[in-house]
C-alpha cells in the first residue's frame, strides 16, 4: 500500500544459544547448532587449547564461572601476570565453550620477552597436555617471511601429530 516500497521482509530476532550471560551467535553462524541437532555433538571428548595474550590477567575468571560463561576446570598452563594482558584468551574460550560446551579447555600465553620462544614452546605444551585442537589469535613480528621460524616449526610439529591448528590471519583489522 506504499507506492515507493519495492519490497519488504520481516526482521526476525536473532536466535542465540550460549552458555552463561555472554551473547554469542557463533553457534548458528558456524552451524554448530545443526551439528548438535543432527549428530548430537557437543565437544565432549575433545580438548581445545587456546594461545593468546592472557587468560586471567584481569581477574575475571571467577565471575565467568559464576555466570556460566566458562566451566570451573579450565586448565591454565601459563598466563601473564595480573594487569599485563587483555584476557583475549578468556574471551576465545568463552566462545569455544558456547559452541562446544562439552569440550575440555586449556590455555597458554604466547607472550614472553623471547622473540617467540614462549609462543612456540606453549604450542608444544598444549599438545603435550592433551589438546586435540589448538587455536591462536596472535601474530608474531619475529617470524621470518620466507622460511619457517620457531613458531611455524612448533605448529608443524603438532600438526604432524594429528592435532589440527588454527591461527587468526593477522588479527589486526
């Protein structure tokens, strides 16, 4: 009844499914909802290792457990000292917990004053601690462009053990 109107469609409210109070629409966008419905997968039996800057540097983990955004049994192999990180690793784990609430979760920092040695060693440490999948959101300016540096070698090492490794492409806009 509006002559200028060419078309229209309803605006549906997003359907969200998440653990705790943090809103996460990745469950649908990654089609984890379909996988859960069709195959009953929840992440049970899988351990996901996350490498980022910090996990509890801002002291928010206890609140995340209380709110249900993270389980009480996240295994932290190494972390930055209080106040030295942004806890992006904890945010990543919140997202993973929403998508695969049955998965066990582990964290290790990538940061050290060592040109990437901490990063490389913690990739291997997460694998040794039982991570079946490892993800990171960290770029390292010390990695060479035309050959594998110590971080890429660590990734290759865990991948050769059958552990999938996923890295963010730059994570800097």
